[in-house]
């Protein structure tokens, strides 16, 4: 009888311990830190990389644009195409609608870099000595390239769910314009991942 009771108690303890281990992950410690929640309930820290922001001009076409550039052709974190993804990112706050705050962008893969062109504006008037009105700083809104849903997580994070993602190189960033009222290009740290076939 005692042996049977011990086995039942041990089984209950093991199940309880396993549930505790598979529970919700801890909130990332620092702003812009992110974790990928794996299918087996485990977690993987996502790499943070520096972004170089520069203004480029195409003199022949009289165009100017803003370029986001990351050194290295690929992210160190790889996932499979078509997999659904769950990501927790520390945004510094979670009272703002996440669709206003979080940007997931797809980069163009080059030989030694990943690049994202944010927009273009004409420089033709200035080239011919005419006055230029309107926007001249070539800073453009960053649009989402990937559909996602998100909900509050912890004190200042969001849990992002991406139902499907295509092959390519991606970055997740917090839009500083909505978070702090500063330029949306002030955040120079981006969370990256790559999607393979």
C-alpha cells in the first residue's frame, strides 16, 4: 500500500515539475532583447546586431534614399520556411498597440551585407538650382513586411506570433517614433533571424 502511494506521489511530482519547466519563459532582461520560443517549449536567445543608417544618392536618376545596412550576409539564427514563430521582445513598454510599435522587415541579401531601402525622394529640383520644399532629410516610415499578431507579455514586452514566414533575412525593431517621440531611425539595434528552405 505504501509502495503504491509512493509511486502515485512520485508520478504527480514528476508531472508537476515538468509543467513548471514548460511554463512561460522569463521576460527578456533588456530593451530590444528577444527570445524565440521553440516548438518543444524551450527558448533560444535571438541575436542583436547593429544597423548602419546612411543617406544615398543616385545622381543619374536624381533620387535620394535612406539605407539600413547590417554587416554580414546572414543572421546566425536560422529557422525553416513556413514554420510558425513565437517571439518575445522587450519593447521598454507594452501599453502601445504593438502594430504601431513593432516592425518586422525583410532585408535584401548582398555578398557581405543585408540591406533595406526605406524610400526615395527626388533631388531634381535641387540639382537644377530650384528651391526644394517638403521633406529633405530622406527619413521614411518603416513599414512591416511580415504579418503578425502580438499581445502583452510581462511588464514591458510583447509576445509576437508569426503564422507563416517566407525564405529570407529579417530584422525586428522597435519604432522609436512611436515609443519615445524620437526619430524612427534612432534605434540602431535590431533583432535578426534568417529563414531557410
